[in-house]
């Protein structure tokens, strides 16, 4: 039994709260969305790939396809509930902490960890194209173990 499943079996369900959060974000609280939200937001802030969340969902006996997980993660991101951290063209992680901060990508472990926003100073950004404004800057610092 995982710590997460132990918590979900011993603490009151957060379903009513998560249902309200989904509704306030403009999302219909389907059974699958609520179940995925429970997995995502059950503990500390974290970074998760769609594949990792799928493994957790299967372990929690949530009947959901990988395609539905991808769709839900993107819907949660569009609603402002998650941040997407693209580490390369084929791999993204979803961050439950939507505040301004940056990331290390540990290539050897295929894992993302936070860098506080105060640790990086961004200067001399170019003027954005006419009619647009900069919403945020994402910095991903890729690291490997030294040999």
C-alpha cells in the first residue's frame, strides 16, 4: 500500500472541495477528472508526467486511459490548475505549484525539481511583438551527474 492510498483511506475525502475547484475553473467535475485531481493534489506540490499519473491511477483502480489523462492534464493547465514544464519536444511534466519559479531537469533520473524564482535574475528581455505582452518566463536548467 502506498502512502498516498493510506492517506486517502484514513482521511475524509476531498471530493466535494475538488469538485468545487473544478467547477470554479470552468471544468465539469466528471468522475475521472475528480479522481485525477485527488491523485494530483493529495499532498505536497509535485511534478508529474502523464505516464506517471497513469501508473498512479491504475494503482488506485481509476479506470482511465492514457489519452484521457493527457486531455485532463492539458485541461487543468488551461484552467490554471497546473503549469506545464516542457523539458524537450516529446516530454512534459505538470507542476501542481502554479507560482512563479523555475526548474532543474535531472536528465539521468528524468525528474524535475524546483528552483526558487529568486535564484535566477532575468534581465534584458526583448520587447514582445506588437499587441502582445510577456506572461511569464520559464527557465529549465538541464543537469547530469558528473563523471
